[in-house]
């Protein structure tokens, strides 16, 4: 955890999208939209009146893998 620009920053390395959703839920940010920045996803929220950045390294890759798997399953086979 660190602070910068009046926001606390919590950096996590989730191993799955379920892990990422757990972090969002625990911080009360389940419905917050994140911003994909390179290899990380950043979600801004407030926890007990404190502005917080949740930074999830590897989250964009987890979403890409899920999308690729869904496309593979729904691909039309000749």
C-alpha cells in the first residue's frame, strides 16, 4: 500500500478473475469500472471516506484469456 496525490494505492496480483472480483467486493467497488493501463487494471473507489486506487496486475490478461476461451467455445466449426 502506498499514497500519492491524496489517494491510497493498493496493488494486488490476482491469480484469477474470481480473486479480482473478491478484491472489488471487499472494497465495495463491485460495480466500479476499471481502466486498463498496460498490464494492470486500475479501479478507483472510496473506502471509509478514503480515496483508493486498486491496481490489479495481470487483470487485463485474465479478461483476454476469458474472452478467447468464450470465442473458442462459440466458434462455428465447418
